[in-house]
């Protein structure tokens, strides 16, 4: 997966959500220098890492790969301030994402 074209999306996401590289790297289970290589495009993000980042930010993996700023801004609107544990943030973002998907499906059948 070639994230080099959109390497800055990871930095934009992290900064928008006010996370440090240290926090995100710890959440991913990698070192801070390894995460920095993701942000600079030196190293490609693994599928597992991409899935975790997507859960953390409440967007699809595809949106990260495509640098979809509309989805980034939407996810940011549903952020949860004051939560220090990124696992909790990730779970909350998944709940919001599921709710939105269900709402969209209900609209289709109405």
C-alpha cells in the first residue's frame, strides 16, 4: 500500500486529534522513530497498523490511504475530549462509525 503520496495525512490526523507521536506509536505497539517513518513516508504502514489507525481516528482505512480530508474533519467533529487512553478513544470512534453506518442504511430503506 503506497501511502507515500499521502504521507502527511498521518501527521494531519495526529495533530488534529492532539496526539503526540509517542502516544500514537505506543497505541500501535511500535517505537516513536518507527512511527515517524510512517508519517514521513519512509516506511509503509502495515495492514494491522492501518486498521488500528483507522479505528483510532474513526475513519476507514481507505480514507487514510486516499487522504480523504472530508472524512478526517467529520471524524474530528465526533472526537471525545478528555480521554487519555487511546484504546477507549478507538472503541468510541468505532461506536460512532457503526451508528453512522446504521443510520445511512435506515435512510436507504425509508
